C-alpha cells in the first residue's frame, strides 16, 4: 500500500536526497517507506510524525489500526 500522504508531505519539502538526511535515513529506506515496502520502527514512526507534524496513524494508516 502506497503511503500517499507521506509522499506528498515529503515532496513539499524537497526530493528524497534532500529530505532523507534530515530524517537520518537513507534515500532507499525513505522510498521503501513511501511505497509501503517496509514498515517503520516505532522510533522512526514517531520521528516522522514529529518531522511532518502529523499523527502516526495519518502517515501510516496501514500500520496503525485505530481502536474505537
């Protein structure tokens, strides 16, 4: 599952080679996160959440299932 919001937010800040170092991850890892090929660690999920000022469940709806 592609993570369109994550990709959109990253694109507003620049290309992957510009953004990935700010996150402390490789360009390849960022691409795989955006494409849904890999899931983030809990630490990285919250780091991305803070970086993009969005809730983790918004960035990774396929990873986090909200309990109602």
